[in-house]
C-alpha cells in the first residue's frame, strides 16, 4: 500500500460479536474499533509498521486492503497514543 507523506494505514482490531451476557450484537450496532495495528506508513511518519495504536473513531477513511481486510488511513498526528 503506497501512502502519502505523514499518513499511515491501520488494521483495526476485531470487535466482539457477542456481548458479555452472551447476546449476539448485530453488525450495525457494534462500536467502531478505535485501536489497531499499523500496517503501512508514508514518508516522514513517526510510527512504525507493527505499532499498536489508538485513534479517534470519526477521523480518517476506511478502505480494504488487497486481502479484503478493513484498513483505516489517517494522518500521523491523528493517532492518540501507542501501547
């Protein structure tokens, strides 16, 4: 995946499909993930591939990679922290 300057691609963590009480949560009602793993970085990024990061749910845009997984593309400075 080729990214512009100061951008990164994040594969969001999978959100549980079952609540703590054992109820199945419909896809439209699940929370959008706000954590994930960096899978690609643009030039000048302070992050590295493989970093676990947290990001705001409402920023960036979601697309799919070549393998069909969801990928969120953000600006470098939009990442809140790394764990």
